[in-house]
């Protein structure tokens, strides 16, 4: 059973983890609520993360993060039990984060809530495109092309602190030749 979305991204139920199938049973109203919560108190993002453990010294990470005050822990824990994805982290500033970073889980979640997103639909579309490309990266040039897409999040998410960009990765993979 494949669940299509607008565009060319499809979910193949045979290749995805069976532990996440409860999300498919949520009524449309709950999916719409979840989309609204992400639109308001969430973040859909793609990042270039520096890591010496990787072949190219950088890794590409997609994520969906939901935020809530620590005093409403019950809400985040209930949501976590409902979607059966990600992990909860308590920050030092009195906030909780429910973070989903596994590409397959991000793809499932975004594909199901995408029709209901308003503000963050462009971010969802971009993440879904990136997830499809990540599986097929074989060369440094293909890696760089996905880094270009990651840079779009600077504009979509009004990012001011992004350090690792396409240019940084390009200069790392192909250092400029001094003449």
C-alpha cells in the first residue's frame, strides 16, 4: 500500500518500520491538529552538520521538532506515545523538544500531515525532496547538490545562526587553489 502526496514522493509501506503503523490509523482531524501544532510550535529543518566521523566530514540531517513548555510535559509525552517517533529532550530554558530525526520517520510524518500544513508546507516539501535524494548520493558533487538544498532552510526558517553551508562544504571537499 503506497500513500501518495502531491508531487512525486510516495511511501512504500513494505520498506518502512512496522512499529510506526499507528500513525496511519490516526483520523484526519488528529493529523490536521498535528500539522497545526507543527505550523505554530514546531520546526521542519535540514542541516549540514560537521562531523569528522563521516567520509566527507559533514553529514546531512533532516528533522521535525515540536516545542512545549516543561510544565506541559504530559502533552508532549502523550503526543510521543501517539506518534511513536522520536525522543523527548528537556532544555535548560524550561522547554521540551520532541525531536524526530530518522529520515524514514520524518518522511512518514510529513507525508501524512503535509495536506494540512499551511506555514511550513514549503519546508515539508523541501525535506521530502532531500530525503529522496539522500538515498542516492554517490559522489561529492551529488552531496554538494543536496547541500545547496539545505541552504534554502536559511531563508525558509529565518535562520541567523547557520554556520555550515554549501560554500563551507564545497571548500572542504574542493579546497580553492591559490595562484
